[in-house]
C-alpha cells in the first residue's frame, strides 16, 4: 500500500509518499508560504532531481491539490490517485485523550479540536490538513499520529507540576511531552540494534534538533520527558529557552514594558542557543565553527546547551535506577560529533567512554562507545515519517 504522510504547519506542509511494503520513500516534498506571497512546492520524486514550482497557494486546500498533482502528473508523477491507500497525519497535541494512533472520524476530529487550546499554533493547522485531504481524497482512510501519545505512559509523579491540583483538574495543565513519534521510533530501533528485548532495557533518548527533548524509556515505556505542557520546557533549544524560573516572565515584562505575548515571543524565538550566542546563530553548524574559531558567544551557547543535556541524563538515570544505553538523534544528535563529545565528556559519572573514531559518524546508526563503556552510547537517526506510515498501515491494511 502507498501511504501519504502529511505534516501540516500554519504556513507549510511537508509530505512523503511511502511504500508500506518496501518502506521506500517514493516522493517527498514541501509546500512553503501557504497563504503568503511567493508560495511554492518543492518535491523530489524517487530517482529524479528536485522540482520547484512557484505558484499561488491561498490556502491548504490548494496546497493539497498541488501535492496530489505533483504525485500523479504524467511527466514526473509516481502514482495514480487510486493507488494512495491511506493518509497519515502528524498531530502535535493529543492531550490525555489519545494514547496511540487512531483512524480519523468525526469524533476524533472533535477531540483534536477540543485540545486545540493546548497547542493553539499547531492543532488548528493539523486539522486544516486533515480536512483538505478529506476533501481531495474522499473515502481514503486517514490516521492521526500524535506527538504526545508515546509519553502518555508517564506516571503521575512525572507528569504533574507543583501547581494547585485544581489547574490540572480544570484545564489539564500537566507535562505532556512532544517528539513522541521520534522517541518511540528511536527507542525501538535501539533495542533492535542492541539485539535485546526492549522490555529489558533502560534507555535515554536525546532528540537534539532545532527543537530538543530527552526522554527516559524503561521497558519500552516512556516514564519521563523534558518537554511539558508545551514544547517550550526542558532543554535549551535553537531559539527556545527550555527550563527557566517562571518569575522571569514578569521580571522582563516590567523591566522592558512588554506584554505577555511579547515576552512569549522572546522565550520562543529569541532565546536558546541563538539568544545565548548573542544572536550569532541558532544553527549548530555555525556555532561549531564559531566555537572552533574562539567566538565566546558560540562557546557559551554550546557549553550551556550541553550542560543541560547532561543534567537531564543524570536525572533520568536516577529516575530509572540506571541506564543501559543513551541514544542521540535528530539534526544535532545525528550529525554533530562535536556537540555529542561535549555532552559525553560530562557523563564520566556513569562510566560512559566515548570512541572518538566512531563518534565522527554522521546520520548513520552507529555505536559510539568503547567496548568497556558502562553505558552504550549510540547514534540512531530518527524517521518520524516512516513511523507515521507504519502506524497508518497497521490501522488501515
Ligand atoms: P532538526 O530540527 O532535527 O531538523 O535539526 C536541525 C538542526 O540540526 C540545525 O539547526 C542544525 O543546528 C543541526 N545540524 C544539522 N546538520 C548538522 C551538522 N552537520 N552539524 C551540526 N549540526 C547540524
């Protein structure tokens, strides 16, 4: 079966067409600047060069029409419309309602709408993507795969904040966690690579990309994760603060005469390694260059980022009563041996020993610890689209 995977943002839409049997990507692409001047679709059919079409895309319905056109057109198309057997949608927030992927029906759409105030930027865009696909492909089954679902196994003491309990009861304010599809995929893959039953493993997954999170996976279940009610909590990220004292918000508001929305924008868009490096960059490639060339801001940003990762690894080792393997994934985790080394240098306390030669790996599965390391260190590239396609196939075959 050919599965179309859709990841819909407010002004962008990423897609992949995946063959469920071979698990090959038949075509992948991106619609950019939906609803904005200068919109375009960029896609790469398997075995062909990248194709870019600049064309007006006033809304997501038009974007989906163009995706279908790209997949089925005579010249560069890779399928006929009736070959697309199912569509898998990435949904950011499933609240407490969704603990696993589900086939989309009216009730599911209503439930996703109901939790939209927990992810006001993401869930409405995800819903628009679902509705546009339903319109363009009536009768094709669709599946919702939630970023939060994998983390729903966290125990109460990990997901509750030290807030008055009534806020949890009234509004569902608690830790939910994100990147769940990635944490789930990487932990399962790590167990396969290690040749062990995941039920017997204590794993820490470090998803280090532009957004970054850590999770503790014990016996295949998530028992804690660093992101919270929203993806702002936890690690220092590209432009997001991660953990800070909540009083900082009021303090900055008063000092700089800013609104809540303005401070929120600072915490989400002007902070993280971008802010710490005095706006040198949010991209670790630039920061790495800066670090090596003696740029103080770059050094400050990367060292502070790495220290926070080490702290979480320490906390999750305690939470699980030990750790068998630590997995690095996503843009930085998969590609930056430089940043991995700075993190791993802080893990002597659990007997982690880095194989520097193996640590030069980029974007490939690799064990990067020495044989005598007390904890296995590994690079496991994530593949959220494949995980979504697998769930979609399992529910629609
Ligand atoms: P992601 O959000 O997972 O796509 O990760 C994106 C981030 O990965 C970029 O902003 C870069 O900081 C980082 N990244 C990608 N490739 C490299 C690389 N070769 N070396 C260091 N960092 C990289």
